[in-house]
C-alpha cells in the first residue's frame, strides 16, 4: 500500500512538471521577437538588405527582371539617410546610363544629392509614382519605391563591379558603423524602433550636413 502511495505521488509530480514545462514552451513559442532585425537574415544592423538583389557600393541596387532587363532602385540605408525628400529627378526613357554614372538626383531643403547607376544600359521606363510621391522611396525602397527599368546590352553588365553576394552583409555592416562613428547620436535613432532605422535619420541632427554626408556614402564626393 505504501509503495502504491509513493508511486502515485511520484506520478502526480511528473504530470505537474510535464504540464508546467509544456506551458512554458507554448508561451515562449507565442512570444514575438523584439524586432525582425534580430532574426531575419535579410537585416544587417537594422537595415533591410534582401538577398535576391545586387548592390552597388554607392547604395543603389539592381534586380534582373528577365534577360537583359533590370530594375533599379536604392537600398534602405540610402533611403533612411535621405529621409523626407521634396522631389526626385530621374533620367528620361531613352537615356543611356553607364555603370557608376551619376544618374538620380534627390532634393531636400534646397540641397541636392546624387546617386550612381548600378548598371549599364538604356532607360526604358521610369517609375511615375515615386516621381510624384518621393515618400515611397522611404516606405518601400525595394518595392513600390523602385526608380528605373534598364535594358542592358548583355547580362554581364548587370553584375559587373557590383558587391559579391558573400560580401554584402559585411559591406552594409561597415556602412552602418561608419555612419555611427561620424554621427554617434544616430545609433540611438536606429534603436528607437526596436533596432530598425528611424524614418528620417538626420531629422534630429540639424547641424549635420545632409548633402555632404549622403555624398560620402553615395560615392559622389
């Protein structure tokens, strides 16, 4: 009788421990991560860097749509650094771009900054929506905020001199670290939204030169 009582008590403790452990596992599984930047491999230091895109060192991107046709835009680091824009100037269809050529102009508070084309070819289409509403560039730089469609003479010109896929994460991490070393207060601006960059990185830094800082990272100095 005593043995049965001991075994019954032991079994009760086992069952209690099982249900408590199961509850903890379920609760942990239901918890949301503090930010997507902590778990998504497409994020580097809070900045979204989709793996299927190819990147120019000056923070523009190229995405092959089909043979000899490439979509072009700018990455989230560039969009956050530029912040709230007044207008954008894009090359007209029929314009021939060379890789590394100044191709896009952005205006803010009367100042102008430029970015380089990530690829070579003829502009066959521009995004009229982003030209009308520059805020799309910040809201969705890899989607509705795209800039151009370019017809390239051959597919090799799309990837020539772009950052190798295996080095993209280190390149973006280096850009973020250089930015914070120049403007340490920006590290707090990025952390303000769970590790994601603020809507407008330089808005809280009235003494910073938007034109000079963007030109340094966009390689147009």
